[in-house]
């Protein structure tokens, strides 16, 4: 019996927490710039989240609110979103970052070329990080540089929250992260590489909270959880057999994202 094709090419997951001020702009940008058949799932923990009033004013068939009933935090929001997703590919996106919208076409190109998991990068191929916490930015750049070199990761920015993957690979990652910040996307990148998946990387210009809103960055808890996954990945990626290493699929030479 032939499997029914997914109704969408792409499911875009936006975990939110009172991101109404950013969400309105993000949804308009996605509607105008994503050309493939897609749906947008706004995943919220609380029914009084101010993002829901924005959804009500922009309601359309491919825009849905998903109530996260798995438990608070980004890891559970991702689980709820993937369970509700109907697309062939799933994109995890942050409602407060407008710059990465420009990278979606390149990410889709890599998926169509056989990638299982595509991550964005702020630290290679012309990618940049603007705005946000100075301390958080410094630690992010340092941690990714050390992880790339010490663990031998093929990714230059494993911690970025912008990830695209085939929907069927999600369960195989067996996520274990605590609901602390966005550390779960670091775990996802590590486990995708350990699984020998075909990976891709696309540069982005990350502009954090261009239109305001409140950051959830907390140095202590975030540092502990990211350090946990840094050490986990360091041990396991260094111990893997050479034949089990992931392949990093490059962008096509004609891509506008290839910046020196």
C-alpha cells in the first residue's frame, strides 16, 4: 500500500513565551518569503500567552496554535510541535530572530540534496551574530569554536536554535535535555552527528530580538546545561569510529550564501 504524501513540504515550529511583539512581524515575513507549501505551528505553554491574540488576528488555514501539554520549556514545546506537524521537513525557529528567514531556501536546498539534518551557523561562511546578551554571545562563540576543534564536530555552530530535519528522524534522537533555555538544540546536533546522519550547514545573520521582547537568558542554569552537553559530545564524538562520522553536505556553488 502506497504511503500518502505529506500535505506540506515544511512545518515551521515557533516555540513562544509572550512573543506577541515579535510574532506579528515574523509571521508576515514567513508568509511572504517561504514559497514551498508550508504550515506554521506556534507552540505555547500557557493559554494566556499574548502570542495567541496575534494568531487570532492573522488566522489562516496553515497557521495553527499548538498547546504544549508535555511540560514547560523548549524541549517539550519541540516534542508537541513535531507531534502535530504534517510536513515532510520540520524547521525549529525562534520568533524573535528575523535574520534566519533568509536562510530557509538554502536549508531546503540541502534537504532536497539528501541531508537529514541542517543547522545554521553564525560563525562560519560569512554568518554573523548581532544583538543579544554580550556575555551569552561571547560564551556561545567560544564554546562552539572549542567544540568544533576539540570534539571534531563537522558543525561550526552546534548551539544555534535554527534547525531543519526530516520528521521521521526526530524520535531516533531520544532527547533528554532539561527545560533550560535552548540547550536541547545542542543535544539534537550532537546526537544527529553521532547517528551518522547526513548534515548540512547554512550561514545566517542572527539579529536577536530586533523588535524587543524579554530575553530568558540566565547565565548559571544555562551554563550548567550547555556544559553538560559539551562534555557529553566531547566524549562521544572523539570516541566514534572514523567510518561512522557524519557527512557535511556543502551548499551548491551557486548559492548566494557562499561568502568568504
